[in-house]
């Protein structure tokens, strides 16, 4: 109780202290902080409503999704490299087709005849 009495006595002995005036940059910083805090609260609420965050198999599901994403990325890279390789071989294919045409081993629809396959 002596502490309470000391605080009451201190309060009565001090004069009115004016509130601290904040500078404009500090006010902006405080506003940004509160906006960020409110955004974080909204994200937490959405997260708690999402059934995936309560799933017992969440880690396994994320692993499956990660493997699937890596496989799709690998497929895209392979398709790109195959396309690039086939484009680099196109001049050779055109030259071979020209020789087969000159030897009359290709019909009018660009299909190699039986004689040309032998």
C-alpha cells in the first residue's frame, strides 16, 4: 500500500503534462505499422478458416505438390530442349528430303516410297 500511496502523492504533486506531439514521419510510420498489423490479423483469420491448415496430412500433401511442380517444370524444360534440338536438325532433314526428291524416291505428298526406304 505504500507504493500506491507514493504513486498517488506523485500524481498530486506533478503538474499537467501536455501530450507528446508526434512528427509527420513518425505518424506515417505508426500508420504503416497499424495497417500491416491489421493485414496480418486478416491473414491469420483466413488461415484459421482454411481447412488445409488443420489437415493432419498437410506435410505429405505439400510434398506431393512440390514433387508434382518439379515434374511439370522438368517436362517443360524437356519439351523446350526437344523443340530446340529438332529445330537445329531441320536443315539436315530438308537436305535429305531434297536428295530423295532428286532421286524420285518421294511422292507428291512428301511421303518416302518403299524404294526410298530400302
